[in-house]
C-alpha cells in the first residue's frame, strides 16, 4: 500500500517528472489513435516543477501524491472552484509499473476526502473516453458520466465524469 500525502515543495521536480512520464505512457498505450501527439506535447509543460510549486501556494489548489519506498508513483491534482461547493480534478496518473495495485483508488479516495473537507458537494473531471482504466476506476468509486463534449479540444470527444457527496 502506498503512502498518500500532499505534495511538498521539495518533491515538485520528482512529481512533475512522474506526471510527464505517465502522460507519455498513457499517450502510447491508450491515446495514440485518439488524441493528437501535438496535444499531449502541448499539455506537458503544465506539469513542470515550477507550475507545481505555483499550485502548491494557491489556497484552492491541491496536488496529492502516492509514494512507494520513498518514490513518487502517482499524482493527482485539481482545485476547488470558488465557494460554490464544486471541485475539479485536473489530473490523475499512476506510474506504469505501479498500476493495478490500488494506488489510483487510494489517490481518488484522498482527493474525495480533501474536497469534502473543503465543503464541496461535487467533484468532476474532464477525461478522454479512451482512457478506459481511469474511466473504470471512476465508475468503481461511484462517479457517473455527466455529459459528453463532442469534438471538443483538439477536435476530439471528451467526457465529464462526476461524483456528488451527501
């Protein structure tokens, strides 16, 4: 079982590198025939150590990591959207060698508790339907499809998956 904790500033470089590795692997494994490589390359800089350090300082943002043997093997990030009780999950990724061990589930459980503690009644993620393992995990945890975004960003379909608390 992994250790789950909020990202510490001194771990920002490792977390960013782990996230970018997960993104590249996900693109190769699931997205290659669905999401343009240019889009993935465009997304990578948003997951730099500098960007993570900026987010750590924001009061409504969160970055939660999973560690095994002191090494970051999973990253989950997002933010609480204003005071309306809604949170947005922006990223969830687990290192390829650590998948299928419950780490994604642990991260989502921690995020759900985090946003509930912040007064949120709902959390949503915009994801690619081709990310079948992630979508399956959301459904397993009680998240439900809320809507489809047809020919959305990069002219590909996305889906919004949400969970309500209470």
